[in-house]
């Protein structure tokens, strides 16, 4: 009986996965510490710049313009992401406000980053006298890719996980990282993984639309890529947020789900204006007829 039991255990080990964070520190040399969270954020920015430059060239937009835009977006997005989180979790920081600046420990909200980036993008487009929607379409694939990469920072920090589960891909959370009331549970939904995979699927959709692998009739219009991003990301985030144990709340409502629904509604309304009403979206400059065809 020992051999069959051993075979069963080997099969179990092969097909049952358990995610376990190795810790938040990627490298430490004396007082010098590199944390996975910051490393992944930097990686997301670098890869995003490269992708956006490539997409800009295909649209006849100078890559240097995108590089300048990224600086604006980073300067606006990171503080806004932190501020958004702190505002809704102020009780954590009221006793020790210095914790607000310890961003490497996590605690940033992507919706805050997006809102800050939107404001910065509109101001940038106005100053440079270029179409906001042209820039938004170019940046949207990089944004969703960055979100897919950045979610792994939650994995290394053992945060932003879901409710308890015994599914084969369960995530082990150390006792000290478990929220109150969940101390007796060891395994949770790896919502970081769900959202990362969902974002990669949305990325595939955006790129397929951008390069017209998926044909759109009438012809793809300015703003379409960004609006599809809002709808696609919002749908996934609304579902995944319902699994999480650390949501930001307003009364009985999860803030991220509310914002996701608003984003979905705005995205669908924008697409309705473009393709049903045949109207252009409001822009910071008068839109010229811009060909969306990609020359091969």
C-alpha cells in the first residue's frame, strides 16, 4: 500500500499549488534595501515607456512626447494613489502620520493613480496642444500592463488577498498579515493573480484593437482604446474586489466596486457617443481627421 500512497502524494505535489511570498525584500546590502514593491513599480514604468514609444510611432506621434508625458503621469499618479488610500484608511495613520510616507510597505490605490494621471494627462495635452484621446489611446495598453506587473507587489507584501479558500492555487498568508477575524485561516484567494491575469487579457484585447487585428466598423475612432480599457478593467476589478478582505469601504459599499461601475458606465457612454451617435469625444484641442490605419 505504500507505493500507491507515495504515487498519490507525488501527483498531489505536481498538481496542487500553493503560493507563498518569499518576503517583501528583494535585496539588502547593509542599510541599503531594495523592496519588490518598488522594484516592480520601476519595472512597470520602464516597460510601459518602451511599449508606449512603439505604439506612438505607429500612430505618427513623436516618442519624445510620450516620454515627457510619462514624467507627468508618474509625478501625479504615485502621490494621488497614496493619498486616495490614506484618505479612506485614515484611522491607520492618524496616530502616526509619518507612516504615510512609507509607501514601500504598500497601501496605494490604483484608482487614485488613474484619477491623478487623468488630470495630469489633460493638463499636459492642453499645454502641448495635442489630442488627449490620442495620448490616452497610446498609453492605455501600457497602463493595463503596468497594473498586471504591479499586482505582484501585493504578492510579495502578502496583501490585497481574497477570502479563505482551499482551491489548488490557494495563497498562504502568514499569521501576522491576516486581517482580524481571519486568524484561524491560512489560505486565501490570490486575488493579485486573478487581477494580473485579467489585466493581461485586457491588454491583448487593447492591442488587437490598436493594430486592427479585431476590425471595428465604422473605423476605429480616437478614444476607443482608452474607453475599452475602462470597461474591461472595470468589469474584472468589480468581480475581483468582491473576493477581497481588505477593501476600502464607504458604509456598506466597497469603494473600488463603486468606482469600477462608474468607469464602466462612462466607458460605455463614450463608446455609445462614438459609434451610435457618431460624435467625437470632447477634447482639449479641436480634433483633426486622424487616420487610425496602421501602415505595415
